[in-house]
C-alpha cells in the first residue's frame, strides 16, 4: 500500500496544497515530526521515505556489528512517558536490529504508518512563490504540495563509495556498510577486504573476523577507540534507569552533548601524572564515549588532549601483539576526539587473530581494484568480498542529492556552493517555509541524536503553531542572520581542537571536491537550545515572517 495521496482524515487544507506539511524521511526525525505535527497540531502531513521500511539510518546500516554508540536508555524518544515505560532495552549499547524494532514499535504505537509513503524517493522540491507552496516531486514523477517542507533526511545517509578505478570489473561481491543487503552477507570462509577504519569499520572488523576465512583491513588513517564494554542490562540497572528517568532526561537536555553524563569540571593539566593515569584507567574500564568527559579541556587544549591521546595509543600498543601492526594502528595523526571517537567491542584484539591482517595504505596506497581483488602500490590482495566502510557524504550530502529550489528557482546546490549557509541550522535564506532537521549548522552529530532531534522537531512545531495562531503564512531566514550564524558556527569550531583533524567528515574532507567547512555547530547543545528559544521568544528574530 502506498499512502501518497491525501486523505488520512484531515480535511482539504485551506491553502490549496495537498497537505499542510511534507516531511522527507521516516527515521527518528521524520517519525517524531509526523506525530508532533499531525497528532498534536492537527496538521495533514505526508512523510515520504525512499526505503521499504521506517527507521532511516537504522534501516540501511545493517552491517555486521552495527550498534549505536549512545547508551540505549539515552538513545530513544523522551517525548512520551508511556513509550518510555513500555519499551525495555536489553543491552547497554543497542544493536541495529533492536533499534529498528524500537522504531517499528513507535510507528505502530503512534499509528504513523498511514501517513508514511514508503518506497518513495524525493527527486526534487520547488518553492512556488505565488502559491506559497512547496511542490515535491518523487523519483517516479508524482508531485505533492504543501506550504511547509521539512527535510528529515539524516546526517549520515548518503553513502560514500570512493571512486577507485576498476571497481566495476571486480569479480567478487562488494557492499557499502550504509546500504547493506537486508538478507545479510555470508562471510564464511571468504577472503574479505574491508576499506575504512572509522566508527563503522571498527564495529565491523571483530564480527566479520569471526567467520571470514581471512580479513584484510585496509587502513588509511589510524583511529583511537575506547572499549564499549557492552553487556546485557542487569535487572538492577534497568530498575535504576526506570527510577531515574527524569534526572537522566534533565542531564541529557542540559549539557553539551545530549548524553546522560556530564563532562568533569577539571583540567587534565591540574592533576598529577599519577592521578591522571588513574582517572584514564577508570574511564577506560567504564568504557564508551564517556571517556571524552574525563577532563573538561580535552577538546580545547592540545596539551591536555595529548595526555589522553598518548594514553590511548599506549593501550593499542599493549593490546596488539605484533609490534609492526601495533605501530601502524597507533600511529594516529589527529588529537583524540577531533574526529568522531569510535567505541568498540574487541577491535584491536581482532588483530591478534591469525585470520586478520592490517594493510597500511599510508605506506602503499590503493592503486586500483582488479577483477581479483585490491591492488596497492606494493601488492595485490585476492578477495571474494570487499566491504566499503568508507563513510558518508555527511550532513549536506543527503540534502544536495535532492534538487531543492527556493525562490526564483535558485538551487540549494548553488546557495551552498562554498559550503552550507543557513540560520540556526534550521532554515536557508531564499528557501521559505523549508526547515532542515539536524542539518549542518546545528549540533546534530556532535550531540546524542534523539536529543537533537526532539529539540528541532519541537522548535519547528512551535514555530508553525505560532504562525498559524497569528494567521502568518511564510517564514524565511534573513540573509544577514544566516551570515552571522555561519560566523558563529565557525567561531564555535575554532574555539575547539575539532578543526585539527584534517581528514574529518565534520569538515567535508572525506569527499573529494566538497567544500572544507566545519559543518556541525560545536557550541554545545544546551547553549544552542537557549539560542533557539531566545530567537522564538523574540518573535523569531532573524527570520522574516509574513502573512
Ligand atoms: P567515517 O568515520 O567517515 O570513516 C570512513 C573510513 O573510510 C575512514 O577510515 C576513511 O579513512 C576510510 N576511507 C574513506 N575513503 C577511503 C579511500 N578512498 N581509501 C581508503 N580509505 C578510505 O565513516 P563511518 O561510517 O565509519 O562513520 C560515520 C559515522 O557514522 C560515525 O562517525 C558515527 O557518527 C556513525 P580517512 O580517515 O578518510 O583517511
């Protein structure tokens, strides 16, 4: 069934469009937006989703070992107490299948499916200024209209398959982790080559190694990783979580990164060497992203960061038995956490297996893919399967692959030629009534995603509510407000060490030809939330709102 046509109960909208709002994407963002706009504001809404199921990121990323790096009790919606009460997570870090089950449960629980059109990829969206409507056209050529368009397309949904010559001639199978086949991949006894050692590659290696005949890991940039220490949640922990929900939520919504822990208010440089090591050991034993929170200055002071980076390099050297492999894995060129810090379940340990070999692409880069396998500068590796754990055209990619055109037919691609320009990460000047969920210029990927998502959806829903109450029809970011915001986004990044990781996808550096601009807002989620609230309180200062 394809619910693309209007008619899930809401009457014909007065503005002449098919719906009051069109939402692109049925992941965490799109589903909550649908609930908020339809069930709480009474709008007629249609969600258009390219996949054949809901879940967004968690629908596509089915690769071996796929798991969330946020703890399960924080990686979920908090908008509904009933939902929180009725869903129980089984592990400290939820697996992809469990998250997908959760999102399907949400879709059923809030009766969302009747307004979600699956298998419906959006090809273009054009703003019709005279009618004050967005005309959204699907890949099959059907057009739907609504005064409001919200993109909920995810930050990491445009897979980046590097253009390595010869791939089309490869005789084996190849897969990108972000477009993993639903039926899975059988690695049993196979010769597997995995390119990429980011968060995804680091999760995949130990699991692929369990069944592969041999796994070659092609590493271009070495990476830090902290153990996740994943485990089933004990009954006591589950009870503790249930009893402390409000407090957990308060922490998540009042701190920098949306996680259920605060950054310690101490400098790495104010404690003795002995104490520092003790605290790092303690954080290592606890595991997870919380390692970052050991000291307040790990992301702002290079000398402080050096202490963490060196601790983690030493850990790699102590885990990996082969000294040459240990050296290549620990020869990391960027300060800890300036690229998205991975967490793992046995990543470095996997290199102690006889069937896992590290290939150092810094010493001998990939030259091409041959029918038989991967050829580097000094060897050819015969392979049955190549796994591309090569990341995404992050943040802007998912938006720019839709042909979005605002006033006067100006394309978003043109508007963002030199990098993303928007106000609060929410709206682009020249693209009235279009809101972008967790896009560039918002904390998004620097925050625990569901926290960022609920903030954005609530802000957008409140904005539409207030516009309707006042009979206002159009909202558009002012160019000068967007220019100021871009400066603020840059300044926030510059006040940290984040731009020091030259090859990071935060900067767009992983995609050839992409403008190098630090994209997410690094000023912290709580601060960002306060700015957005203040803008709304001042009658949407920085936006032109009209009847
Ligand atoms: P990432 O973090 O972008 O990692 C991609 C990896 O692939 C990284 O090691 C890259 O090396 C490597 N890569 C990319 N292109 C190539 C080529 N052409 N040759 C060799 N190696 C290459 O993506 P992930 O999927 O791991 O993680 C994305 C986010 O998803 C993650 O941060 C979480 O937020 C969830 P490089 O570092 O560019 O040298």
